[in-house]
């Protein structure tokens, strides 16, 4: 006989986290046997509908759990299956001071031994194998009929601090529900027949019976990767190492999993034998390890070639114990000739550990390919075993990328990029002199147009039509070092609304202008304008060059600003352009980009889905790009990077992309290569201020992408992050200073200027990084810099509206609580509020200390519920779950719109309706403000007369009455009992609502 506890639901549970919620699960204890349900995340009224078949199993306690209540149920009245009824039990306290409330609904019955396997697989767990591999498995107990009725099961309701199933956090226990996720392998020497009588135990992956909850798919998951360096066999492939035991675990490359590679550096060759036909040779080198082959480029007619190329073979894919290095002569027709070879035994290859110096290459005599002795020629080669920390790793040819050729070889390598140094170029157009129009019969309407590269700005037309116009306007551009463009100034005349004539032009290099570090003005200069048009230099018109117009300019490069190239909400750098104004760094950010799991196929290759993924990280001016892992949905990069941190209130952005610029069977045309775009897989943002100092975070972040058909999870990105602070004093100093350099506050830009300059800066950064090798392409840079974050989106508007409502909800809750106090809903609370009010009236000097002590206590209390992991993309906060398809289509529409006219008209009408409601709210706010103004404006003479008389009487009474008495009377009147209240509005409210506003003057 077995006891079956069917856990149905629970109601009105006690919240246990900072969000006023809990993630409950149920644990049943019966005769020292434990069984547990799944976890329902963030729900105070959970529903399980899960059967627990009690078997003898043990669980390791999981940290971060809160007790929600328990129930002890005697089994004397337990019925058989089919006669059990649904019962509700009141949750009991575990201790006297426990805060417990709510009920749990259960069905309990006796089941025969032949009961089929439960459809809820999470209640059955498989213990980790014991340390002795030949120890027989534990025999699980099947209870007799008398034992069942004599026992008393205990049902405990526990809240988990995270929204995941607690069984996932236990290393020693793997549930059947997650076998397909973790792929547990049966250890040798153990044969598990049955986990519990009637329940066969299989080590094969089992498909879960029920789907995962919608929330679990988007959760941040804790991971426990094996980080840091681990050198087996004394540090070498075959046991030949150079490190002692104390050095094996000391490394700065401690945020990634160790990956071993066999490196082969082919440097050069000499004295190669010439061909009998051409009297020369076209040599190249082929490196062979098992089924993997790599080859260098070949040189034509060169007896002493130099390659200096590195090959890297992953240790996990080594299929041979011998490494062969062949030197061949390339033939135009027929097979290539063998010139010789060198053979290395992998058991004799040494290990190199950075920061040791590179292994010195050696000369090796070439051998005959059949082992018939030495032949003519030598080759210089270095072979060693290393890790991804080796400096040869980024530029090495990798065995898993053998199918890539040509430009694709450069596009798969890991690289570090630096954003160009950006400056704001301020052009102050003051005035011009002797500006003569081409048509002397009309007065000129003159304006100035300035151009830097693709950026074009113009001043307003001078209001006075004269030959000496005055503007005094600032035009601001973005320029990047090295300065390649020139500043072009033209003075134009508006002769017709659709036609402008150029009256003068000049061009100047940008590096000739002064660099300003503060707000002090620079010196202005007069510049001569050149005549514009065909025939200026003809002999009969050279005399006109003796007289020219002049323009007065003040031009400088602004070094005191930070050039914004990313959204201010996700800014990663706030330093000014001029290096002289930089402060000392306050910390170090280390990021280990480990791997990605469960990526979706992004393209078709040989009739099947494939993804060639790489990761890009951006913080400050430094961009990093991992190498591309080809043709896998679970790539492993294990690359570590470091940044200096100058402000903790910044954000690091990491994006995963699919590489679409690889070589294939046929060489792509240049047009097709330029048209290919790297597909975005997902993005992760991490704010450094949310990280605890000196703590290592290892989490798996969901890669979420919003598509026209809704939000979609593209996979998970596994990261290891550590933020190290250098000085607590510097950190406190930073928190007390402005977010941006002081020039942003002394001479701020307008909102339109900030948007336009940011757009220009993003274009410049994308162009410059696109010229690197390998290029960081424009679509990647734009996605990382959120180029479209300013575009209209109904979804974002809703999300921001509900963000405001969530902020105001605490005020609404406080208002409702205070209303309950005033209405004496809880007499004890109201009496306590009266006592506190009287104390504060009697000792007013305690008001501010009491307020700050209260905030201190709230902060200390909330410390228990602080976030345990960095925040990540929240689909609920983003309003991505319930978004309408048409709203998504509108968000992905181009600008200007490319949709049909009827759809554009419908969306325009929808925006009009939304704007109409906003207009009504804004009008109501304006009405209330104008009513305040009308108190003393005599717009309503009777109301103003009554108010000023009331003000005079109030001034006399307040002057004669102590403030404590006034405050006491006002407070007691406001807190009066409902028996003394009227349901009608108060007299001051009626008076205020009768005041006139200017709304009746609107058309």
C-alpha cells in the first residue's frame, strides 16, 4: 500500500519577498520520507493539481526558503482511491512568532502497489551515485496497510526566494522532469532497477508531461560552471609539465572555463629542394592531426618562405596521438609534391602558461614521408599545449573553422575595438560683411550653411535685409579623430522659396581650430569668402578677387562635453572628451563570456537549421567581439575581458549575433556579401550599480527579441561577472557628483540638439568600426547602441504609463491606509496614530529624526529581500506579453511609413484617440492650476473678496494662537470619528471647485 497526497491549491498565503509575493511549493513528510511539488513563481493563490506518491527518498535542504505554514493530518480516516474528497486545511504556525496565514486544499487516499506511474514527474527524484561505484542502490520502502494508518503525515508549505523549483538548485539531486535538460549519465557499476515499487527508473531523457510555465522560460537562472584554470596531469598533455601544484590554480583568467588547445606555429623554412621542371618550388605547409588539416598560404618560386602562422586544435577533438607537419610543393596540374615532413608525439609536447614568454621555435630537418631517413630542407616550428589565455589564440587558425576561407577567416576571429574619439565642433556664426547679391536690384535674404561630412546645418535668415547681416547663432557638429572631413561654410541668398544662390564659400580643416576644455570663450576670427561659380578664375574676371566678402566666426572643439553616442538610459561612459579632465578609475569590471544554450537556428545550411554565433560586448569606448563558433546551437566561447570603471552608474551591453559573412562552397559576389546582414539573436544589459563588489555572478541570461509576431526567446547566454572596487572613498565621491561633465550643465544643449547629435555620433562610430579588420558591422553597432530607442511605440508608451502607475501605487496605498485611519476601520491603529500625532505635536523637534529613523529601519528590513542577482529583460515590465499584433507591426514599421494608406489612417485615428485622452488630462491639470491663480486675480470678484477676508482673519488668528494649538486642532479635526463626518464635500472643496478657470475662453 502507498499513501497518495494530491496537492490541489492554496489560498491567501503570506507574502515573503520585497514584491509582496511568494514562490510556494509543498513538501510532504511521511515516516521520514519527503516528497515535493513544483514551485509556482510569484503567486499567493497557487494551483498545483499534483499527486505525491510517497517513497523513501532524501533531499538536501535548499537555502533561501521561507516557511509559509504546515498541516498535520492523521491517517486514521484515510479512504481508498476513488472515495477521496477535496478538503481545505488551515495552515498552522511552526513557531509562536511565525507569521502564517492561508489555507491549503488536499486530497489524501490509499493506493494499491500496482498504481501506474504518476503523470507529475517532478515528485520523483534520482539521488546522486555514492562515492563507491560498486555500492548497491538503496532499496526503497513500501509501507504495509497497518503502517499507513499508524503514521501521521506532515504537509509543509514553503516559499522559495527564487521562482525556480528548489530541486534544481541541489547538486546531488536531479529530477526526472529535468533529465532532458541535464542529460544525466549512469555511472559504471550501478544498475538501478526501480526507484520506488511500481515506478520504473530509466536513465533516458524523459519528456515532461506538462509544459513549462510561461514565466519560467524568461527567468534568470543560476549556474555553477567550473571556472578558473585546471591543469590535469601536472600541466601537460602527457604528463610533462612546467608548473608545480601551487601554481596550477593561480591565474587571472578565472571567470571562464578552461579550454585546452594544441598550438602549432609554423614560422619559416629554408633550403627546400627545387622542382626538376621549374628549378624552383611553390611551398606551403599542411598541419595534420587526425582528420583535421590546416594549411598555410603558398609562395611562388621561393626556396626560403616565411609564413609565421599559428594553428589551434581543440583538445576535446584530438583523434590522434601524432601530429604531422608536411611541406608540399603546389603544382598547377596534378597532385602536389611532398617535400618532407616532421612528426611530433603528443605525449612529449610541453605546456606553456602565460605570462611565460612564448615558446621558442626550433629548426627541424625534414623527413621522408615513408620514414626512409632525412631529406633536404628544414622547417622552423613551435608546438605547445595551452589554453584560450594564450596570446596566439585570437589570430590562430582553428580546427573547427576549416570550412571558412578568404575574407571569412578574418570575420570569425575575436577582436577588441576602440570607438573613435569624438568631439563636438561648435561653430558660432556671428556676422558677415560686404555680402553682395548677384542680382543687385533686390535686397539679399542671407543665411549661412555649414557642412562637416554628411552633417549639414544652417542659420536662420537674417531678419534685416542688408549687405552686413548679423546672426550670432551656434551650429554644433560631431567630429571624430583623426579629423578627415573639412568644415565648409557657404553664404547663400534666398532668391525664391525654392531656390538659393551661393554668394561665397570657404573650406577649412578641422584640426586648425582651438580645443576648449571649459566654458571660457575662444577668440573669434574673420575669414575671407571665395566667389562661387564657373569662370571665377577666367582672365577677364580675376580683378574681382581683389574684393571679397568676409564672415566672422568663433569655432572651437569642445573637450569638456561627453559626446553621447548611446541612449542616456543605458549609458556606459560619462567621461569628457579631453583626457586631461578624466578622473581616476573607481573599479575594475571583469566579464567572462562562457557560452550560449538553446539557440534557435538562424539560417539554413545543407537542408538543416544552423547558427554561427558570436558575442559582442560594449562598455565605454571598448568593444569586444568573441570568435565565431560555427554550426552549433550551443556555442562555447570562454573568453574573458576587462574594463576600467570610472562611474558605477553605467551599463554594460552584450549582444549575440549570427555571422552571415562566412565563405561557402562558392565564393560570394561582392554585392551579395555587402547585402548580407548579421542577424541579431538577443541582447543583455547589466547595470554595474546593481552588482555587489568583489562578488562573482554566474547566471544564464535569457536572450529575448521582440519580433513582429511577439516576444520570442532565442536562447540563453551564460556569463560570469565580477565588479571590483578600488577605493571606497572614490566611490562615495562619485555618487555625490553630477552624472555628466559640468559643461552639460553650464551650457546645455536643447533636446532636439541632443537627439540629432547622438544620431550623428552613432553613424560616425558605425562607419569607423566598419572599417576595422574584421569589421564590426553597422547593424551590430546600431543594435548595441539602441539606434531606434526614440521611435514611437504604443507598447513602450503603455509600459511607461504602467511604470508611473506602479510608482504612484505606493502613494495610493498610503492614502487608502490614512483614509482607513480617519474612518476608524481599525480602532487600535487609529488610537496609535493619535498617540503618535500628539507626541509629535508636543515635541515637534522629533518629526525629522523620526522620519529618518523610519526610513533607516525600512532599509534595514528590506535588506533581507534584496535582489540576489542582476536585473534582466522583463517582458511584463516591457508590456511585451499582451501587446496587440497591430501595435507590433506599427513598431517595426519604417520611418516614414511603408504601410498601405488605410492602415496608416487607422493608426493615425488611434493615436488621435489616445492623444485626446491625454489632452483631457492635461486640460484638467491646467484647470486646477488656473483656479489657484483666480483666488487673487479678481476673475471672480465675489470669490476673491471672500478669500482675502478669510486670509485676513486667518492671519490674525494664527498670529494670536500658538502653532502647536493650531496643528493639534487641525489634526484632531481631520482624524475625527466617522460619526462626526458628513458624506457631502467639505466647504473649502466646494469653494475651490466653484472658482473660474480659463477653459471657457478656449475655442
